[in-house]
C-alpha cells in the first residue's frame, strides 16, 4: 500500500474502506538469522536498514509491549544536529540528513518540520560557548547562526528578555532543527521493515539470552524460545536488565525524564526554544499543544512516571522564560526511562559474546538519533565493521577512559557537577 494524494482522494470518496494494517502481525518463527530485542525507534530503524541496505530480511523485532509504547512515543520530538564534540558531531549530522529524506524513503508522513531551534544564552560566558558550538556545527557542514538579543526578539517576541536573574543575551539558531511526530516514526519504520519481510512481533518479552561457548544461540521469550545467529539488544531504559541476561553489567543508569503538554492553543510558538539557565525546552505541536520537558528526576528508576519536585522545577523555568505560559492549562504529563551513560554519549558496539550486539545509552537525546542509529547499527550487525559516523561509540571507552565524549562537561547527571 502506497500513500499518495490520489490514494487519499480515492479513499475519501469510498468511505476509507481500502486502508490496510500498516504492518503484518506474524507468529514468531522458531529461528531467525537476526533477532532485534526492542521495538522502539532504534530497534525498528535497525530492522528497516538491515533489510533495505543489506538485504537481510530473515529478521524479527521482538517487542514486549506495543510499538510506540516506549520512549519513541514519549519524547518531546526535537530533532537537531547541533553537537560540539567529534564523535557526536558527525553522527548527528548524518542522522539529520537521513531525517531530511525520511518521508520519501518510507513513503510515510512523519511530520518532520524543520521549524528552527533556538538555544538561548544568558551570560557572556555562555555566548562564547555557543559561538564555539556554532563554529563546530558549521565545520561539520551543518547550519548555525549566532543571534544577538534583538535578533532573538525578532523570532521570539514573547520571551521575558529582562528577567532579573536570567536576562536573555542572545541565541544560537539552527534552522534545520525542528520536530517530528514521534509515534509516526515508529509506525513508518515498522511498515517499511514489515513490507521487506521483517517480522514485527508485539507482546513478546525477551526473558533470557541463550549463549553457548561464547556465542549467542537465541533468546527465550514469553512466546517460546527463538534461535538466532545474531541478537541485537536495543531496549533503551531496560538496557541494563536485558544485558544482564547475557551476564553483562553495563555502564548505564536508568532515570526518569518527564514531559508535559498543554491544551490546544492557537499558533504561538513556531520554533523549538531551549532555556540556557535550566533544562527546559518547548515547541508547539500541530494540534496546538505546547510540548515541553525538563531535566531528569535524578534517582534511578524503572517507573514510567515522574515526581512532583521536577514538575515544579520545569514550571518555574517555563514561567521565568515566557510568563505568558501561565495562562495555559497543562493537560497531561508522562515519563520515560532514560539509559544514561557516564559521559552522556551512546554505545553502538559488539560485545564479548560472538553474535551479540548492543545499541544503547541514548540518554535524553535519542529520538533525533533514530535514523542514524538504525543505519549504523545495521551496518555493524551486517558487516561486522563499525559505520564511520558512529565509530566512536565504543563500549570499552568506559573501561579504558579513552575516547570519552562528555558533550556537556557534566556527565550523565547535571546536578552532581
Ligand atoms: C520525556 C522525554 C523527552 C525526550 N525528548 C527527546 C527529544 O526531544 N529529542 C530527542 O532526540 N530525544 C528525546 N528523548 C529521548 C528519546 O526518546 C530516547 O533516547 C529514544 O527514544 C530511545 O530509543 P528507542 O526509541 O529505541 O526507545 P524505546 O521506544 O523505549 O524502545 C525500547 C523498547 O524496548 C522494549 N523492551 C524493553 N525490554 C524488553 C524485553 N525484555 N523484551 C522485548 N522488548 C523489550 C520496550 O518495551 C521498548 O518499546 C526523550 C525521552 C523522553 C522520555
């Protein structure tokens, strides 16, 4: 089934009776060449690129819940390529290029909107740091513009520029940054993978990983044992638990990150805006809700809900930056489990077990990485070689200390530094 303007017209005229489920719902087979554990954005994109780029279709994605129930459907949808450090820069740059062709590639409307991202700064020191970041972005081939205070005012007139504690000095504008509809990204990849022969199996929890003589043999699941030549762990906040099934202890802590959405409002915020003096970022969804988030809850947890002190902290930041938001009613809040690494950068690597691969540690920034991560992870699984843009995401950097990429200079927990 392909989507097109003609198809929509046809369906509109025939009571929408021709639409079909977007992906098949197969029973799990007893054996696959590759089993991908986790049907989030990263697992689904990995399966898609295994099939599309490498012709590997005897692949199953095993998801313990439903597609989109994890972080891929819980994030604040920000997509950007504004990283500073080598290792991250080239990876996110590659990922953004994949985003830019994604809707055509998947024939699926993921509502990717390059509405521009503005990171605000509030001191001379911060201006210097953002100027350096902007230069790094340009050196990487991405876009960046340093705005002074009046430049920001032209874009975001509703901000409180003269806040006594945190006056706005300017901002770094990344025009190609923006948002996408998060669950549509999962559905689009699922459909693309399923069409190419990948089995997407929901309600199938992996409960064990079978290993013999240092080699992976398959997985145990709530729907029976499945043999596999290769197994890929891509389970975000559950990475520590699933890797433990293979006897591994990962350098990962799981923490809750919360997000919020208001009632639908007329268009008021047409960029993505981030506050420089607190972890607060906001955009407006196409339905009109103001979507915003803050910082981690800062204690390890597997609960997909947050705590009230962080709610208060986020609301304070929102009111500091844009007092107009006080008139909006918050409709919902929710939490997702972040897989935090000690340096805040991800892992895409082989493990010491032959045939067992690992993709995790995306912290609170893995939505924008979905295309790039799937592409690079599929390359590693298929060829055994690291894909150049993700070549620095090695697991052993946490053992040796060589090659750490502490993008923000704060490690995984900002509050402890
Ligand atoms: C509130 C919030 C805001 C965020 N904002 C942004 C943002 O603006 N921009 C950005 O780039 N990133 C953001 N992120 C981060 C981003 O969402 C994550 O880094 C990314 O989605 C993680 O990868 P994933 O999509 O594969 O994870 P998930 O969707 O969580 O996928 C992992 C899947 O593995 C499954 N699983 C776990 N254990 C098992 C098992 N034993 N067997 C089978 N399946 C299993 C889970 O059910 C889950 O579906 C945010 C996250 C949150 C929670």
